[in-house]
C-alpha cells in the first residue's frame, strides 16, 4: 500500500504542473478536494457506513482538512509556480524526517531513539543541500517556494499525528470523506476571495489533470492513507515521501522537459539515507549479516 501511495502522490506533482498552466494554486486545491467527494460518498454509501454524529469528531475532521489538505496543497501548488515538480517532490521528501520528529514528540508508541535522531540529522543535511545556502541568504521567490514546500511537509507531519490521536477509532473511508468535506468548506471562501470565481472553460489537458488529482491522487490515495496510518503509525506513514521523488522526477523530465541540478539529487540521496536510518530495518539486516 505504501508503494502504491508513493506512485499516486508522485504523479500528483506532475498533474499539478499541468493544471498550473491555466489555473491559480488555490483554485486547483478547491478542484482537487471538491471533485474527490462524489467518489468517497459513493464508497461510504456502498459500504453502508454511517457518518459520525459527534461534534468532536467533526471538529477533528475540520482540523485534519486544514492540516492535511487546505494548507499543504495550497503551499505546494504555489511552490510549483516557482520551482520544478521534481525539486518540489524532493523537498516534500523532508516530510519523512519531520514526521518522525513530530510523532516522537507526541506519540508514546513512536518515541525518538538515538538511531532515529542520527537519521534526522542526516535527513536535514540533505534538505540543506537541496535548498542551498544561497537560498537561506537571499529570500527570492524561488527560495520562498522551497520553504513553502517544507512548511507543507511539516503540516502533513502534524496532521498524521492528529489523525492517529483523534481519528483512529473511525473507519478509514469515513475519515477520508470527513477530512475532504471539511477541506472543501475551508477552500471555497478562500479560493473565491483570492482567485475569484473558478473558470470551467478549460483545456482538456487541464480537466484531465484536475480529475486525476481529485479521483486518483486524493480519493484513492486517502483511502490508502488512513489504512496505512492504522496499521503502521504516523512516523512510518511519512516514509512514503522517500518513494515519491523518483516517480515525480521521472515524469517531470520525460514529459515536462524539466531538469534538476546535481546538488538536488545529492540532497535527495542524503534525505533517503536519513529515512533509511530512521526506518532501521536495513541497518538491522546488515547487523545480522555481519555479526
């Protein structure tokens, strides 16, 4: 499921790049969450799942919609107006690092260990290489876009912990629908106020990208997301960001003609190494092989 989620979300950067040719970021976010709703409503109806009546649960959905959809989607889409989809996916890979930190601080069963801390340091070094020292010294739109992607990753990390703490007792399908319904409520006034009335006379390629973002990269992906969260925990779920960049980079280079600086790939290598250390399974396998 983690691999499937990575493939789907890797494609989301590609589809967003296409949609951004004709639409502004907040409007794309609204399209993405709104058109995902009919699919999830059908799933809920087909499975006979009764929506929760508790206001506490719906408040949790509202927070989840803000942290996991409205804020990070908007930040990433805006970031992609200034940087390539491949670089955006690499920076999004830092979510795996911040996810482990946030989970370690707030979840008793996902505490930080010395090995995880080493992985965090290595991962952050990779982020620093990718962003570049010059970006920290000169805050132009490109460097701000990179910071926006990193902030989106932090928002994803907090959302994963929030979902485990507040929504673990609910059905994954209902969590996906409740979250996206609330994110739609959040994005409607924001997109209308900032971007104006959405246009619908769009090119076929734009509509195709929007529907792919909504149906595949949102409806289907969040059914997987909440299932993985229940089985593997928040920190492990964020490791999906390690698998996303190869798919996003390949699509960006082959279809969109994008290119990446070698230092960005070196930075991604360090992010990947940090996440491998955090995960621990490869290290344990090597220890068993040589001891």
